[in-house]
C-alpha cells in the first residue's frame, strides 16, 4: 500500500495500470510464463518422466525465478536499494526449498544458480534504467509496482486469483506516461 501511495497523480497510476494490464493481456504474459515452465519441464524429462535432479532443479527454479515478486523485488533493489521484497521472497523461498529438498532431493540446491542469474540480472537492469529516470518517473513506477504487489498478496492469501505477470508492462507505462505529461507541462 505504501508503494502505491507514492504516486503524485492517482490518474497516472490508474491509466498506467489499466494500459499495462491491457498490454499484458494482449501479449498473454501470464500464459507465456506458464508455458515457459511447462516447456522447460518437458525439455528436461526422460521418456516422459523427468529425472529426479532435473525435476527438482526445474520445479524450484521456476517457483523461485518466474513470478512478479522476483521482478518487483529485483526492481526495488536496483532502483531504490530497498531489499524488503527480496528479503520476504528469500524467506518464503528458503522455507519452500526445505520442503522441496525433503521430497525431491539435492537438485533443489542447483536452483540457487538460476536465482542468482535471474534476480541479479533483473537488479542490474533496474539499476541501469533507474539512472535515467527522474524522481517523478521513479515515484510513478514505484506506485505501479505497489499495485502489482497488492495483486501478489491477494493471490498468496487465496482471496482472488490475479494474473500478476500481466501487470508488468505497467512498470514501463507509468514512468513513460509521467515523463510525457511532465514534458508537456501537464505534470510538475
């Protein structure tokens, strides 16, 4: 909620989220994320049944790396140095990895490399992009990210199934819209 309240103009936030979700739906981002997971699982299977190590690696890598919390947490770390979401995600992933290791074996340990690669890359990209954003654009981007985090929380609480991956384009739309409106003098 605090992230969403960082907006300087609620109309920009509303339009950004609506346009972002529309783009996400048109691009079928959530379905794409699910398809990547299914493809990777099939690709590493032997004779229709995945090997135990590959099953553990793929399953946990997908759970730990494919999701909005990964993107938003890495983004906040790269842009603001705020590791709160990554810390929460790490705690959840740590508990989950213990359960998966007990059932699937040591292959779960291999997912640490994929987490480092994915989250590290996303954090670096966010850091580099943030260097070119104004405070206004960063505030609107943070607010759009806050709405996506609210969607994640509704899903985790099983109150409402939300395709949060479809919200990701709003993270691009919000700073662009704020920058355009500021350039035309309609936003200060």
